[in-house]
């Protein structure tokens, strides 16, 4: 199965992609994680992307597309994948379709995780992580035992720069302007489904599995990535 999870920041794409990838035994490809890793390692991609990420703007298509193609051609997705955070623009969606076609594959399902602006603000304003062990916490759903400190090493929790309130507001505006048109793109491809995410993560996982069960299975994998 080759899947795309769409939705605004805070919709739960990452959490659900991680769950579903484990349940189905398919790869979870998160552009956010890839970019943050590049920033932490101070790669040339990370240095170029950091200034966009810290203001809530989309990282330019050329940077993202190069990273995604490299990842897809590195192997490990023979049984399928979930793309979380990509594509974010129509150009990216069209480029992805061509990449997949090179491997005689296709996207089986694009699933939109819907959530209100108010709920996005509530969720992201309560999201913190441990800078030492990288464990994430989310108020009020995953609370540390000791307020504002990591359960594992007692490090003081911090908020990611792109989860600051002003940045979150801008991320929402960017999503509506740049990413929301993908809904129509995948609706025209006849592979779009929509799920409300206000019922809690367990209910959302259950609904996702039902939607994925309706999608057809992909053809057999053939490694034809360019050298």
C-alpha cells in the first residue's frame, strides 16, 4: 500500500502514520523528521531549509523533491509507504506521481485528516519535547509525570520553534494557501478520503484502517530508480 496523509499542522498525521506503518508493516516517510534531522546534522539541505521552517514557510519544492527522490530510491519501501508531510503543493504532487510511475507504482489512497483551526492551536501550543532524548509530550494527551520535565532524564522540556504560537498561525495560513488545493487534486484522482480527528487517536486509527482496507493493493515492486 502506498498512502498519503494530508492535513493541517496538528491534525495528527505523524502520530497516525507511525501507528499505521507499524500495523501494516510499511515505511513511514516523514518530511518533517527528515528536515529536522538535516538541520540537526547541519547538512547543506538543513541549513537552507532551517530559515523557512523557523518562520512557518514551506521549504522550496526543489529541496524537498530532491530529498524525497533520494529517499524513495534508497530502498526499504518494497511493501509500501506512508508519506507524511509530502506533497504540500500541486507541483510536488505532480512530481511525486512521476517518481512513483518510474517504479511502476501508484498512490493507492490519499487521506485527509480534518481538524478545526482552534483545535490546531490548542494541540500545537501544548506540544513539547525533550532536547536530550527527543521524546515528545503533548498537553493534555501525553503529560510528563513531573510538569515540564522529561520522564526519562528529567531534562526541562522545550517547544520546537515551529510550534510557537505566531509560527503556528502562519503555518495554518500557508497550509490553506499552498496545501489545501491538494484536496481537489486528489479528489480528481478519485483516491481521496476524509476523516475527522476530534474523536481521539484510537478512534482515528480505527477509521484509517477501514479506509485503507477499501483501497486496492499496489502492483509488485520493481527497482527502477535512476542511478
